[in-house]
C-alpha cells in the first residue's frame, strides 16, 4: 500500500491544497482559514482521485476532509442514481454530515439528502426520485431502499465510509459490504475511522485500491485536555452522586447501557432536581433531534444516552462525560468520552464504579492506558463540585485472575485499543491545531 508525503506546514491555507476559490470563500465566511491536520493530510490526495484511508480522533474535522473533495469530484447525479454516497453509523451523524457540507454543496448547486431509520420511507423515496446528487445514509435504511428499487448506487463516483470502526462495532459490516458490492468499479473510496484494525482493515483491503494512509496524531501535551476521574460509589448513592456532578457545569452527557436505564435515570435525576433529556434507539428521529436541540441550546443541561448514540452526538462545549454505567471495553470508553475535550478544548470524563465492577474497570483502565486510580466518594463530597480541582492518585491498574472455571475477562466486547488505538498502519502524522470552527460541530 502506498505512502503519501505529508505537507510540512498547515499555514498554507485551503487554496494551496487545491480547493477552489469559491469554496475557500465559503469556508472563510464560516471562520475557517486554515485546514485542520487531517484535512491538510488528506484533501490533496482525495482531490487527485486517490483512495484515502484517514485515521483521526473525533472532532478533528473529518467531515470536511472527505466532504470537500467528494463534492468537487462527484458532479451531478440522475434521479434515483446519486453520484456520491456517505455511509455513517447513526441517524444523528447522518444529519450532522449533511449540515456540515451543505454550505459547500450549495455553491456547487448539488443536492444532498440524508436517509435513515425512524422516519417514514415515503418522503425519502420521493426525494430520491426527484433527484439527489449526494446521499448520506445509515446502512440499514439504505439497504431497505435498495431492495425496494428506490435508488441505485451503480453510478456512485465517490463512496465514503465515515466512522467505519463504529459501523463495525454495531454489526453493520454485512450491510456495508452489500451496499459497496453494488457500487460500480470506477469509484473512489474514502474511509475515515478512529481505528484501522479488525473489520475496518478488511474493508480497506476489499474495497480500496492502493490507498494512501494518513493519521493525524495527537501529541501527549494535548491529551491532558481530557481529565479522567474514576469514582467508587455505593449503589444507593449512585444517582445522588451523578446529580451532585451535574450541579455546576452547563452541559453534561451521561451514558448508560440500556434504553430502560436511560428512561429510569432521567426520572431519577428529575427527583434530584436535575433537568435531563434522553436519547436512545427506541425514540423516533424527531424525538431524538428535539432532545439534541434542547441539549445543544442549553435548555436542558444533562443528556442521558445509550452507547448506540455515542458517535451521533456532536455538540460543542460538553463540559463533562459521565459513564453512569461503565463501558464494556476501552474502545467504547474512547467513543463515549470523545463527546468532550473536542478539538483541543478541555473536558472531564467521570466513570462511576459500583462494588463488583472493580475488575471490569481495571481491565478498561489498563487497555485504555489510564493510570488514574478509583477514588471512593459520596454525594456530599466537595470534590464532586470541582472535578478538575484535585488530582487522583496514579497507579498501574492491576487485574487479579479469576478464580473458578471462567477465566475470561468480563464484558461482551474484545479488548479495546489504547486511547488512540493500536491497530492499523501509520504512514504519516501531523500535530493538530486547537482550532476547529466550521459549523462548530463537524465530526
């Protein structure tokens, strides 16, 4: 596989990457005059028609990294035959990608439409028949539309896989492959992901031709913008501890494992005097969008979410992420935690640990490379009001072996990578800037 030479500076601006003056002007209007590291590395190769594999953390500007070259190269589509396709894991991310690239598409007179579950098929089918140039879709809904004959992807010139690792984690790979097998052979494939191992690597080998690999590395001095706190709690005090954490900050996301747990935690927080919304897979798309809108606007300071919604939440200035239920593995921890400390901003990640979860959390800390120790606290502990104002002890997580016939690690997921991921080839890297302003919520 080919290796690309990285530009030596990101001070040249978008124009020297090959971006047209009209697009440069639109970006400048939105406050963007310099490309982010992943944009700097990938846009020239993608504009040249090469297959590109980009590895970068959430909040790095991946949407414009693939959106600008995709719109430049795909042209116009025919009714029912889009010229470009973007596959994403969640409904919220489909909406977000559409919004992020809309200003650039508008000056090119290109039509974008997002298709996803949770809304009636009829409106989406009518839009496709009227003619759409770029389709942004979740795999399940797109396969439904393909089976109904509502559209064809045979004329797609540029296919994008965004958050490919999350699609793999959610079990979407068979559906993704079914879609890509229908795309014509004369296509450009752009793949962006936080990790490039396992199922993602299979996609690269099967669908990309001599791809160029780029990674926007995060230096150690920027990782400290995300503080980690692990708090041991008694079950009877867990909700009260979460309420105490939520008393000060403006925006907090709390993650739980199940839909029922999300509904229950919202009611429990209300009893504690904390206004909270929720988002999970059983809600309709309008309900989910309304909840995200209330949270983004500040009308509701706390959003309770399940794992499946983690990658679809792109809201600026999230102060704290609370793992009310510890994640299953380090990869899930990374995905959830990435809702805060975006694009160089500060953020705090809190994990609540009940009795009996110590070993599971020790695995998580070890696999994520986190040395902050678990600290017991009750709801009246003053440290909860200033989580960044104290330093937990540092230690190397120790995982005691299980006694008895079951000798495997707890949790349904595989061992996750370290915080930035261990898998996948690394061909080029760049130190990211602390400035990601386009639409203030690009992925």
